[in-house]
C-alpha cells in the first residue's frame, strides 16, 4: 500500500474513532434499543408477567382454600367453647345466696364435671375483685384455687374485650398418669356477677397436640406446602417445619396485607424468607380468635417454569442488544451531515442569532427530528421572550393595582382613635402581603335607647390572604357598622351581621373570625362576643389576667341564632388586649412560635406604659423574634386602657 492510501486509511479510521467516541453513537444506540429491543423486551416481560400473575392467583386460591378449610375447625371449637361457657354461667347463676367458700366449692364441682365430661384439660372461674385484682376462686384443679392472675395478659384481654382465645404451652394435672406438658387452647368469657357477687371470667382449656398435628400436616402436591399457626402476638406457635416454632415475624421478614372488598376479605400474597429460602405465603385469620394460619411454599418450586422463560427472554434481549450496537455504528456515519448542520445552527444561536435553523437531510432519521425540535424550540423561545415582555408590563400594572388596593384599605382603617371618655385606645396593622384579610375598627356608637354613646372595638381575621380576603373583611366591616345602629346588644349586632354576611360568602368557603366588644363608659363594663377568634385578654391593675372568649363559630359559615354574649366589669387602670393569630403564630428560623406565653409575658412586663408604647413595643418584640424569617400572616393589634 502506497503512502497516500495509507494516510487516507489512517484519516478515515481517526474520523470513525471520533464519531464513535462522541455522543452521536450513543444516541443512535439508544434509539435502536428504544425502537427495537425495548418493545420486544416489554412484550416478553408482559407475557412473563401475565403467566406469573396467573400462576400467583392460582397459588393464592389454593392456599386460601387450604387455610380456610383448616381454620374452620378452630372457629367451630371456639364457638362451641363459648356456648359451653354460657351454660356454665347459667348453672353458676343458680347457686343462690351462699357463703363465698361454699359458692367456690359448688363452682369447682361444676367446673370439674364439665372438664371431665367434655374432655377439657382444665376449667377455671376467676373473680374480678374491687381494685382490679383477679383471683382464681374455683377450678377443676384444686391446686389452682387462690392463684392471683391479675398480671396475666390473657385475662386482661378478656376484661377489655369481653371474650378472648389464646394458644399456649402448659401442663395438665388431671391425667391419672400425672402432669403432662403440651399445647393447649384456652377460651374465656367475662360473666356478670349475681346477688352482689363481683363479675368473673370462665376459662376452658383443652389439649390440642393431636389437633395441631392434623392442622399442620403437609399436602400432596407438586410443590411443598408448609402450615404454621400464628398466635395473636405474631409468634409462630406451631409449624409443620419444626425449626420455625416460636420464631417472631421479624425472622420471617413478614408483611401482613389483608384488604376488604365488598364486605369480603381479600388476602394478599406474602413474600417471605424462611430458613434462607424465598417463599410465597398467605396468612388466613382464624375467625373468632386472635391467631391465624400461615401457609407457605418455596418460590423456586412454584415458579420454576416462569423463571426459565424469563432467562430465555433476557438472553434473547442481549442478542438484540449486540445486533443493535452494530447497526447503530453503521447509521452513525450516515447521520453525520444532518448532525453537522444542527451543530452549526446551535453555535449561531449561542452567538445570539435566533434566526438560525437546522437543515434536514436524507437518512437523517431522528437527527432530522431533533433539528425540527431545535427549530421549534428557537421559535418558541422568540415567542416566549415576546410574551415575557408583555407579562412584565402586566406585573407592573398589577403591582400598581395592589398598591392602590393597599392605600384604599389603609385609608378605611381608622388611623386616629376617637376621643372617648373613660378609655384610651391604640391600634396597629401589618399585612403579610400588600393587602391582607385582617382588619380592626374603633368607632363611637350612639345608643338607640337612652342617652349617651358606647365605644365599639373589633378585631377580625379573614381566611386566606390577598385581594379576596381583603374584600370579604372590608365587606364584613361595612355590614357590622351598619347593624351597630340597629341594636344596643352586641349579640344582636353580631347575629344580624353574620346572617347578612353569609349571603356574601355563599359556597365560597370564606369565613372571618372576629372578637367584637361594646364598652359602656358609665358602668365601665365590656360586652363582647368572640366568633371563632383567638382569645383576648384583660390585664387587671393588680397584675391578674382574664381571658375574653366565647363559644361561637366563625362568621360566614352558618346562620346564627341566640349568639352568646359575655360581659366583664372593668376598673380604672385595666388593660384590654385584642389581636389576631398573626402575632402568636409568628415563627423564627428554628420554626419556634412566638406563642401566647411570650405575649402574656410582655403584657405583664409593659403594663405601666402608654397604650401606644405597648403596641409598638409588642410589634418590635415580635419582629425581633422573627428575625429574617418571612411574615406569613397578617398582624393586627388593639390595646386599650380604662381611665
């Protein structure tokens, strides 16, 4: 090969190397996988999933049938024992008035007869003495009489639920051969006392070793099925696999899942690890008891065929992947021209030329689509820049409207408190946004009956923030002022105001909390109603505090009838503090609330200053507490002193 051809060969190889090393080859490979390999893989995985789901449903149905059939015997046994306990209760209730010792002997005879005749290992009568003491007062086993079972969890559960069942290990002292140890099934029920006799618990216990052996016996099948009996506390009481006996659920990595559909229990399959073997299982609660059956089968035996199919699918997918790589490398060379055009257009755009476009070429395939998307993106960018300019102008206009709304709101709120005999008032308002939903009002009300005037004090907080809350709160203020001229009782004023305000709120969900008070200067009394509002406070001259509140819903929710009104007698020097929750719910950067405790502490400390100094000082204390944290709620404060 001459030097010219050799140089050309090396140049071509370098170009191919650069092409494959760049992102284009990876993109083409990804396209190949998405277009060819992934749909096929999805199809095979779907088929595998369908087969797996069908097999799983089949297993669940079979395990459920096995579990429900075997648990039926325990359910029937429990019901039979409860019926027998009812009979024993009837027999013991016929004892009549007897001394406690004689009554215990009679009950013991009844229990001994029942235990021997019914094949029970033991029967007990436990008396519930005053003070919560539980003592065995009669039993088929004389040695158990007098036993204190107050701390027994089983008896505690019977007292709490009325009846209960329990599986446990114990001894049977009623066999002629002596004590025998085994597994027992206890059923107990709470029975009422008769003739001033305290209530008691009747307990029946029977040996269930043979029954459990039958319940947990294995089934003939193509896969191994293991049965385990779980107690109410989740411990495996007995199992067809002896190594699992007395293990806790944590050792099984078990997740219980029982759903309800149409009143019928739907048992979800459990995926567990048992002795290092991944298994599928089902937990069937035994009706009428606190325990259940756990039926398990190894996954490797149940899903062997499905897993072999999965391995075949994975192998086929890997083959397609290799073929896709080869095809992708070939397509890379054919796609270089449209990609070069796209890169050039992107460079011109990066230099500020938003009129640049990518050209399409034959064999461009997805690269042509990317170029089209790029062109669309640039056009969309130009449109968005135009819209952004329009939106900027609109935001400036809206900001100006908010500013006007704030000016209107601030102009309506009373800045100068009315001069009124017997009281001085200071008020402050800080909205969380440019306009807010809080408002306060202080105005003189002329009495309808009699001579003289009263002073109306109100603080309110509308739900939400912004223009909507502002409009509703100012509307409520106007209604309240109007109805103040219709009655001298604050309860009637609030009732009429709310009922008219409800027509405005309708189904909007908007409501306003408010505390409105009427100060009578001649008697120095304060009549008030709190409609779902934070409590106000009266700080007496001697330092004691009284709360101003009443049980009334927020305004705008429902129509009011018979509004609750409270009246408090004031003295010279007493302070009245009304506020919204924007003060107490202010939080700092550690998410701590300013709270009522800090508020009351400030009121006690600054009680001797002027009302204006107190209001400014409290807001300064709240601001210092909040620090750099944003204000999330409107703050309204009204401080008044009786002169």
